[in-house]
């Protein structure tokens, strides 16, 4: 999912789509290019323009935070509880399926 959102960001920037999200992404790209933060830039732009997907995107962010916490050896204390309810394979799969079903991402 992380890669899908990043690819969507790059495609919208490179193809110069006219929608508001693409315009917002191009502004981010002018300052950060390919170093745009998934959580701070890309997902924040999605949340601001598509509030109907806020819950999905918030759950995705929690899953990313949990993955980062696990992947980096759990050597820091997370700001929030480092899990989404029952963060197991099935939960992550269902979250991913929900996002891919309801959020339109550009195809490569």
C-alpha cells in the first residue's frame, strides 16, 4: 500500500493531472521531489481533500506506524498505542482491500 500511494503521487505529478489532489501533489513535489513523506505530505493531502476517506487513511497510518515500530526494533516508545485493533495479517489485508476498493489510485 505504501508503494501504491507513492506511485500515485509520482504519476499525478509527472502526468500533470488537473484535479485538486494532483495540483497539491505538484506543490509538494516542487519542494520535496521524491522525498515527500508518505504520512506528513501524501496522506495529509488525501485527508484534506477527501474527508470521506479519513477513517480509512487514519487506520492505514496506524498500520504504518505499527510496522515502523516493529521494523525498527521497538527501541522507542510509540506516541500512541502501537497497534490497530488486532494488527494481524487478516486485519491488514482487509484494510488494504478497503482502501483499494474505495480510493481511486492512479495505475502505473
